C-alpha cells in the first residue's frame, strides 16, 4: 500500500479500460488521480468514485493541453506522474480497412493523431509540469509496435513511433537534469472494449473467438486491464527510480514464441 503516496497522477483516456483500472489502482496506492478523457459522464463518475478530479481532454488538441497544464500548474504547481494511455485501434467500421493497400490517408492520420500526437503532447506538457521536482512519464505502446501487423498497419506504426519517442524523451530529460523518467508499456491481448469489434456480437461468438486467441498465448488466456495497471504502478513509483528509456512487455509470452505460428487475426492483439 501507499506505493505512490501523495503523488499527483494524470491519466489520459482514463474513463474506462486500462486507464480506469490504473486510475483506481493508483488511487488505492495513495495518489491523487486526475482523470482526463472525452467521455465526460464515465470520467466524472470514476473521479467521484476515487475522490479524484476529471477534466475533458481531447489529446490531439494542443489548446486543451495548454489550458489543462496552466490550470494544474496553478492548482498544484507540479505533478508527479503522467500516463499517456489514450488510444484507438482504427478497427471500427468508421475507419475502414487498415491494411497498407487500402487504409485511407484520413484514417492513417486519425490513428496517429490520437496514438502518437497525443503522446507527444502529453510528454511535452508533462515535462513542463514535472521539471522542477521530477517525476515519471509512462507511455502506452503495444506489442504491435514491435512486430508487423498487416491488418492494423496504422495502429502498429503509431505504437512503434511511441516506443522510439519514449527513448528520445528519456534521454532529453536526463541530459537536461530534470529527474524525469520516461518508459513505455507494451501490452498484448488485454481484454478491453477495444476488442469488441473483433470478438463478435453474440456471447457464443465472443467465447469462440477468445478461445482462438487464447490458443496463441503461451499462458493460455488473455490479460486483464489490472495486469497493465500494476506495471504502470511500478513505473510510476520510486521502485523504478533507475529505469528510463525502456519498456515493459505484457503479452502472456507471445513474443517469446520462436516461430511466427500465430493466426493472421492474432497479429492484431493489443
């Protein structure tokens, strides 16, 4: 308990899924959590549940980032933790196909705007809010940013860029003497709402698809949001004070498999 006691944490995309699980866990461990999202009703309810704060934030909008940064600087002077979690896969019907041949440029831009530009802005304004006291920035990458993902090419590209940018931020902050660490988490096959579009609409379809996915995971099952939240907690706490510019992989052992025997659709695991 109290692994992040008295720390102030900002989480993007925190109204549900991994963001919400992390918000609850950090609050349980003593942090004051600032929940940001475009989902106002869910975010407000979660903030009330954990005695945190909620602010509307479109992570692609720099004006909103600046306004929030100014507000937090006035209210807290500095913060300790930023978890750049907000992201999309681009797999909803709204975006169309995501393979390199048929993905539209507009869809490519939208996925990168949220997954990559949002992380850039979170790091930029996070550094400004942390550099006086130091702190920890955690970026949401993915296993898909480490391997090819032909049917989710924009998503994979954005996550690969997040991994590299994380290293750049870590080195920059070290060179400046800011005492700000920056690391990434790389989950795969974590059961959140992002999977709904690929799991089917009926319980039978979901059960069958989840069984197929589990067959390609050495541990034999999909992960839960709390699995990622515990990794974020470690990176946010002083326990990881000698860790920067690197990443934690949470994939049930998928990347440890020596052959590329996964089914085509399993290459889209988050």
